[in-house]
C-alpha cells in the first residue's frame, strides 16, 4: 500500500473535511496568499539591482521550492503539508518543530500584512490622512479588527469564505496592472526616474551595502507560500493533479508580477523616494496626477488593502490546518484537532491563532529596551524579519526531506542543495537592520528575544507532551 493511500489515523481523522477547492480556486488561493505587492517597494530600496536580485531569488529559492512541492504533493497529498512530510522523513520530534515554526511564523505574518494594508487604505482619504500611517492607535485598531474578522469568516468555512480570496485576487491584479501602466506612462512622458545601466544592475558587494543585500531575504520570502494548498490537501478535489498544476500556473504569474512591478516602480520613482508600505500607491498617484486623472492613488491603495485582508484570510485558513493536523496526531493538544460541529472547520485552532497573533503584534509595538517604544515602521520591519526567520526553518526541513522521501536522485539532490544554500543565507541576512531603521537596538532585541522565545517554547512544549 502506498504512503499516499495508507489509512493512517491522521488520514482517517481528516476524512470529515469537505473537498471544496478546484484548480481555479487553488490558483487564486495561491496567488492571493503568495503575491504581496508590498515586497515590490520593499525590494526596490535596492535600486536597479533589485531586478537581478529578484531573478536570483526565483532561480535559487522558488525553483527548488516548486520542485519539492510538486514532487511531494503527488506522493503524499495529506492534510498538513510540510508538517506531515517532515514527520514522515525524520520522525515526530522534527515534525513537531517544523509544524510549530510553520504555525507560529504566521502569527507574525498576519499583523505585518495587515499593517501594509492599513497604510495603503489611508490613500482613500487623500493626503490629509497619510499621517495616520505612523499612529499607534490606528495601527492597533486596524490590525486587531483584521485578525478577528478573518478568524470569524474562516470558522464559517472555505466554501462560504473563498469569495474573499477571489475578491482579493482583484486586489492583486488591478494594482499590479496599474503599477505597470504607470511605469509605461512615466517612461513615455518623462523618461525613467532610475538608470538601468549595466553597472547599476549589478548588486554592490561592499560592506556598506550589506543592508541592501539583506533585502534579498525578503525577495526569497516573497516566493514562499506555494505550499499553502498542500496544507488543505484533503479539501482539494483530486489534489495529486490539481496542486502541482496550481503551483506551476500561479508561479509563472507571480514571477512576472514581481519583476515587472519592480521595473515599473523604479521607472516612475527613484529608489530614494520610495516608502515601503505605500510606494505603489504613491507611484500610481504621481503618474495619474500628470495625466489629470484624480483618485487613482486612492483606488490603488484601497485595492491593496483588500488584497492584504484577503491574504490574511487565506493564510489564516492554511495555517490553522497545521495545529489541527498536529492535534489529530496528539503532538499538540488534542482539542486543536477538533472540527466545528456545524461548519466542519478547525475552529479552536483558528481561535488560538487569533489570540496569539494579537499578543505578538502588541509585543512588537511595545517591547523596548531603550525606554522608547518602536515606531510603526520599525515594528513592521521586526514582524517581517521574524516571519521570514521562523518560516525558513521548515524550508530547510523541506529541502532535506524531499530526497529522503522520494529516493536517490542526483538531480533532485542538486536542486534541493541550492534551495538549502539560499534559505540559510537568507536567515543570516535577516539580522542586518533594513536601511532606515530608527532604533537598531530595539530591532535586534526584538529579533533575538522573540525568535528565541518561539523556538524555546516549541521545544519545551514538545518535551512536556512526550512526558505526559
């Protein structure tokens, strides 16, 4: 009997889930979950060399990731994705740590994505509202509302809530199209605001450019998340066929969005004028103003806010299936593995996610060692880097597990080795503060303390479960 068809207790327990997602839903779910246009202005701080760095991130991280996911999702289309694969390859202990990191990183990701949405939503109110982007009260209200609204919709279920990700796809495609259009118009009317000479495209490798090179970690992370539909494999119709095709089709679209988006943004605005949370809306608004077209920046910002909410919804759904699967396996509290009696969703795992994510967000805003709390921008940078750091630990597991589960293959081992190198390099670069960090000490303390707390709590939790 094959691993994919074996009637394990895990498989039996997840048979009550409803197969609600087809190929179209998988593609849209993947695009909404993976594409975050916020990475375009974030990466564009590297200037013209961001185009080369995007290409390297695609080749060294996305290609190994897609290879591993396509290979393993065909053979092991079980609920839980990376958690299940790591457990099968290395045992329950490593499976738990992998699943723990997969789950916990999203607790940082939700508020960082919602902060991006909060800044862009202000464009709807015009220039007089933009100062609220650095308001702690506004940010806290927006993020907490977004977290608990997505929790509530997800409890009702993917069948009723998948319209959110479908609408969210509009919030990705339309702003991306507006950004590309703005770049074309800017080039035609005023020329490029950025030089794309051969020397400018080469990333600087000197010590002073270390902060710029650190942005590459976020570029690799921008290609992460394709495994989201493997988390809900038992809720996808014909997953062995649907998930691999969804990964390929969504991957091609996502690579085009990032590279064209970066080119267009740098054509419209010089790198020094970019704001990482609102740069896309700023570029569209500037070009539209030249053409005497009002409110285009506001429209773009509003759509980006919708996309951020939809992305949070998608990841809230996907991430909850990891503690659900671990609860079924009794690697985490069994109550996390319970389904809602009416909606058949992991409602207790969703509620736990909402509570913990809210607490982590508040800690990132208020945790300080200097007597001065972090600015919203610094808190945003901390949340982003913590998300990447914790998330990349399971990717190391994935790239090592794929050859072990599939069997000897020189080609697969080579591709996975490239993925491991890119992932480990990205983790190391995360400890370099991004350009413009206001409080470097608070940044480093938040990264070290919160990441150590996540890993230590996971290990202690697992040891306690083993002795129960």
